[in-house]
């Protein structure tokens, strides 16, 4: 059913060996009053990836969610993103926020007073109309970000823009758990009443260490199946399963920047393609090891030299065909006969 459609979208050319866990969870239960799109019993599906600290995997996770909506036929969703910075940056911001909110304690509602003592950042997420003026004038977390966190977030935003993914910067988008860091995002709709979040995700670099493991960067997302079903009843489902056809090797900063754009263009022009984009960097040799392990038939190799000449190299991974160069201007036409 719907879970199968979502899985199809996840598997259709994205994140093959980056995903460490593709999971389905359910049934789950809430001890709350049921609402439209928020039932007592519910189910989720999502992905998780570990060990990659750079913004490239954040962007790839965001792009996979956008492609899922295309695969299962959903329209009208809005992507909202924010950055929470590092835990150290949030400590500094938390102190300033608490000072500000404490000065307006007499105007805080009961829920915000409770959050002020437990998790002040969640006050920013209040939906109470009477709280909005206070929230709008609160200190901005973005002002406390260091150069590294700011560059991390800006790279992701630029990548979304290059790939034609519209987004809204929502400084109120936070998380209730302190192991989250940097990127957070939600896909929202106005078709489910107050329960508008269809998919939520982000980076949670502090989770593994909080559970007793080694410090390990992580990023992922989860989506509620019941909420997807409610919208799909209006719009219908999509298609697509398969194994990787092509692994894209990227060498050099410029190649990484443009590689995302080229990969998305191929996926748009060739919906049947199953394309895995290298994330996490690595040497030329290590990326080819990943390419071989992925099971892909071919590798597309893009370096800064190829980029300057407007070409990309195609190498067969399963036989001794001669490596050849393809023009980036006609790449989809060259790839189509291989599929």
C-alpha cells in the first residue's frame, strides 16, 4: 500500500549505500485525544544514515523526500527548514532566550511557562495567537551561529535552490530533544487541519553518544503513513522500484556542487533511472570501491577537469568496455539507451 509506494520512492535511484536503516514502525500509540491526522494508533516509515557529518548528506536526504512526493503523486507540500547550530551554540542562545522570556513571564501562557523551565526553545513553536508578538521579537538563534554552522546551512539552502526545490526558512522550527543539531526540516500541508506536518527530519549528531556509543553524526526523517493516506485519498499513488543503474563519482568541491544538479536533472529527465550519488567525500579510489559495492552497472565520473570541459566520464563497472566521455549538454540522451 502506501508504505510500499514510499519505499519505492526511496529506492528509486537514491541513497542506496548511504542509508543505514530504512525502517517501518508500527503500530505506535499516543496517549492523547485523537484529531484529524493525529490518531491514537499510527504508523511511520523513514530512513536513517550514520557517519556522514557534511552538508551533502543533509541535502541528499532533503532531495529524496522531494522525489518521494513525485513518486507517489503528492503536490502542494511546503518545505520548512531551520538550523539549530551546535549544542554549544544553543547553550549561549538558550541563556539569552530565557532572559528575554523571563522578562515577559506575565504574558506567557501556561504551556510556555512549563517549557520555559524544561525546554525554552519549544516556546518558539507555540501556536497560541496571543504569544506570537512575543515570539516574533525574541532573540534569533541564527545570530549565535559560528562560521562553520552558518556555512553548513547556507550550502544546503544553495543546493535546494540549484535543484529547484522551494523552501521557507522557519526560525521557529525546533525540536523537543537536545540531541538534535544543525539541520531540521518539515514538509507541511494545510489539508490536515492543525496536524499539518507530513514528514519531519533533521540532523541528530548527539543521539548515539547519549545512548552510550561513540560520537557519530546522523541524519534522517520520518513520515506518518496515516497522514500520507489522508492526502493520497485526494491525489492517488505513484510507482517505481529497482536496483541502482549508475553510481556518480564526484572529485573536487566544484564537482560536488554541480554533481547534485546534474543528478537531479537526470532523475527528472529519465524517471526510470536508478542513480546513486556519492555522499561523504572520499578519494577517487574509495568512491570507486563504493560504486562497485553498490551493484551499479556504470559509474559517471565528474571531476573539476571534466566540469571545465563540459563533459562527464562513463565507465562500465561490470565488463571491460572502454571508458568514454559524454557531453553534459546531451547527457540524458546518451544515458537513455543504457537503461
